[in-house]
């Protein structure tokens, strides 16, 4: 089986590959969105703690 | 044994423990997911022979069927969490419930779209009111209802319990809806639906199908852990364990 | 003060809700008017060809009934929630599901039952086969209480929200699907001269299932909403 034959999928290329492409998009997004959210949460918390310690230092 | 289980259950229920546990498992789960997916895709796209009736187009099932299975499985996970929430008031179960909903909705969406992409070459149209497609569509609405209700209630502890009740009500209704739709479909079978006889599936197709189903299950756990970790951190942002983790 | 027995409490609550409903009659007529209006729109939209109308009449009538019932759902608990009666109800010594059942029954008597009166008229205007009138009435009699019962769960979940209306339809409409399927199919079958026993017994089963389960879920949801 040649490469072009494989990608042609017996004439059904549009349907098969768009299905697989969509699956890829859905899976990646479902991984990426919570990942990004988590990283942002961590960043926000760290910034908050840093500010708190700064305030404590200046007040004491 | 039972004692051990109860202890394990309680430990799992504590947010800091689960946060650390999920974090340490994520890399391993990703490895397992990658192996399963590569094997499943290779088996499904390369090794499995074309179907004698549907040619190459049937290869969509390696996405479609696992996604459809997941759509039902995740709702069951949600309803089980709902019971735990209502009986034991467990915070973690609330978080798992609500974090499962968007994943379940996206698998349902995936199953619907791949189903219609498969339907186009087989039935000649993208959408037929086939029993499975129709009940899958209603399942999508149920997921969106859960997500919408959670978003609408500001007090998140209350929202968690509301969603738990809704998930259980939905779980009782899913079989009723499913059989109603199936029965309705047998009455109104459209002319466009060409009957696809189902020969017993050959093992060269079955093995990649099961591999993909497993890989989707592992993927669900990965995505769920990610979401639960983010949500836990957000909910518990004022608690001591979070402070200990990130104050440097 | 004398303590009410459970059945007394049930009847008392039912009577009170009916009385309140009769005090503002105009509000009572709204779902009915809505039902009639929606059905009037269909011939205007798709043309007045008698065969076509007669064929889709069962479906139209039931979709309109579904929408009308949904529109009126919010009234089950809204006013009691606003004036604090609901909180008193939850604190009372009686089991909440029974009280919920009384309120839902009152709501159904006021909004569901009147559909029985206009449904034959609308069926006639749509040219539905005369053999199906009996079944049409029977499906309304069996189906609308199920709609009220399922709907009460959705209302109880959203009663505390300011913008509960749109989310309520998202929660409730998917759960209405089985009632819609079986009721319109029963009328369809009856119109073509066949017995609709299977559909009617399914609807009876739905009714009993909803009667036994949904007050419990509604009570749980109300407790959640009030906390």
C-alpha cells in the first residue's frame, strides 16, 4: 500500500480524515484548556503570596 | 479489607491528597495513553483490512464508537458522583462531577459529528433521525443542562448539590429516553436509511476498536485529573495546604 | 394549635393553592391562550392543506402542550419562594415530598387540565381524524401530569436563580421527550384506526413512575435551593 493510497482512504478521505482531525482537536483542547487554567491559577497564587510577604516585610 | 477501603476512600476525599496523587499519576497516564493510541491507530488505520461493504469509510468507527461509549460512561460516572455528593457530602465528588461534564459533552459532540460524517457516504445524508444519533443528541442536551445549571448558581457548594440531583434524575431518565427513541425510530424509519447488516466483527477490527476505547478511557482520566487539579486549587485557594504548596 | 394529619395537610395545601390561583384568573388563562396561539401559527406557517394538517396535528398539539406547560412551570414555587412560605413548608413536620405533590397537583389542575377543554376544538380545526379524539384527550389526561411532575424538579433546582427561565427549559425539555413520543404516536395510531393500547399503557407507566420518584427529587432540590 502506497502513501497516497493510504491518505486517499478509498475515496472517503474527506470523511475519514475530518473525523480523525476533529477528534484530535477535541482531545487537544480538552487537555490544553484545563492545563492552561491550572498554570494560571498557580501563577496568580504565587504572585499573591509574593505581594503578601512584601507587605509584611515593609510593615514590620 | 473493608476497613482499608474506607480509609482509602477518606484519604482520596481530602483535596490536598488527591491533588498530589493526581499530579504524580499524570505523567504515567500520559505514557499509557500514548502507547494505546499509537497501537490502536496503527491497528485501525493500517493493519485492519477494508470492510467488504463499506470500504475504507468504516475506519471512522475507531473514533466514533469509543466516543459514543465514553459519552454514556461519563454520564454514569457523573451520576455515581452525584449519589456520593448527596449521601456523604464529599467535596471531591462534587468537583469530579462537574469536571466530568465538559469532557462528556465533548465526547458526545465528537460521537455525533463523526456519526454524521460516517452517515454521509453510507446513507447519503449527514443527518438521519436514526435512533442512536437522536438519543445521542438528547444526551448532549442533558450534558449542556448540567453545565448550564452549574454555571447559573453562584454559590458553588450549592451548585454542586444541584448538579448532583440533576445528574441522578438524568441517569434514571436516560434508559427511558433511549428506549422511547428506539421505539419511535422503528415506527418512523425513513426511506433513506439503508439497512446495514451487522456481521460479527472480525478480530482485526475488534482489537484496534478496543484499544481505542481503552485509550479514550485513559484520556478521560487524564483530562479529568487536569480539570480537578485546577478546580481544587481555585476552590481551596485560601486554605493552608495551597499556601504551603506555593509559598516559597 | 391543632396538629394537622398528613392527608389534612395535603388537602389544605391543595385548597390553598387552588384558591390563590382562582384569585388571579387572568394569569391562569395565559398558558391556555399560549397553547391556542402556538397551534394557530402552524397553519399560517406551513399552509392550510387539510391532509398535511391532519397528519401533523398530533405532533403540533403535543409540542404546543409541552411549551405551554413549560411556560407555566415557574409558577409552581415562585410566589411561595418570594414570600417565604416555601421555607415554612420545608420546616414543617410533614414529609416534604407529600407537600410537593399537593402543590404540583394544584398546578396541574390549574394549567394542565384546562388543555383538555380546548384540545378537541383545536383538533377539529386541524382536521384530526374523529376516531382519535378520545385518545387525544386520554393522552392529555395522562401526559400533562407527567410534564408537571418532571417540571417541578427543574423548577425546584432553579427557583433561587434570577434568570432561571432559559436554563429551566434546557433542563426540562430533554426529559419530556418520552412523553412527547408516546403521546403523539398514540394519537397517530388511533387516527389510522388502530388500537393504541401499547402507547397508553406506557404513558400510564410514566405517570406512576413520575408520581413516585419526582416528588422525592423535587423535595431534595428544594432543600438544596433554600440552603
